[in-house]
C-alpha cells in the first residue's frame, strides 16, 4: 500500500474519532447542565419554602365529602346518621348545633367530640342527652354521627368541624347540614260522654280517637254506641 494513502487513512480515522468524542462530550455537557445544574439553581432560587409548601399541601386538612348546607330528612321516633369524610393531619372532629349565619357552633352546642383515640367526654345539652353518638376517630378519615329518637324539635342546622394538629399552619374547617324532621307523631285524644233522657234513662257513650301527623291532614275516628 502506498505510504501516503496509509497516512491519509489514519488521519481520516483520527478525525472521525475526534468528531465522535466532541459529540459525546457535548451530550454529557448538556445532560449535566439540564439534569443537574439547572434544577439545582431552581432549588436555590425557590429555597426550602417551596419544599415545605409541598409538605403543607399534603398535610392540610379538608373535607373530601360534605353536605354544604344540604337538607337531610329525619323521621320522628327513628334515628338519622350524618357521615363526613376528610383528609390531612386532623387532631379532632366535633359535631354539634350550628349557629345561624355564623360558621361556628352555638355556646355549649357540641354534641359529640372525637379525637385520634376515639370519643371525648362532652357536656351534652339536656335535650340531646342519651340520643347522640359517634363512630370513627380523627385519624380514620371518616366519622359517622347518629341522632336517635328524633323529635320535631330536632329540626335545625347541625355542623361538623375538623381541627388540624398544627393550628399554626392550618385552620379549622366546618361543614353544615340541615335536618328536616317529618313523619307521623301519633297521639290519641279520647273522650267519653254519657247522656240520659227521660224516665227510660237512655244512655249514649261516645268514643273519639284523633291521630295527627306532621305535614299531613289530621285523621279522626269516631265510634258511637247507644245504650
């Protein structure tokens, strides 16, 4: 082989290797810039507040299912349940009598309180004593509150409040629901009258029963008997 041809061939090989090396070096440089340097600069620019903000969003308390003031129907004499779901670092969940027009409970209006360990002793208003209960806890993500032996006087607004573990980083949330009480509330009025006429002493007894239900027309039954 011609020596000159060999020299040119070697120069060509060296040129190709050099070109590939430059391409590889450029690729590594771009990877270094966009994969490490730029993200690091962004982190320095945003600071640790950005990371703490992400953690805050993940732990922030919120309702995942709620009533938003909607109406739930209860029947006199029966029980009614209220269910709320929530997420975040919740320390306690309270259920009680909500004030009208104010996002808070009435004074001494908490009916049931649940912590991360379960029910907490609460001074329940006498009108609800023995008729309210709650299941679940603040760490379960869902609670159910029950009102038994529903009365017509229970017709009103109720609320559920979730309180965060870190009150300095988060705030309490309160959701409301209106309980509309319907259904039969039976009561009976009985009267007995006796009338006597003349010497034959004819008597007449009248028995009357009256049954009423809320939201409906009263029904009456009359039974007569002559002696």
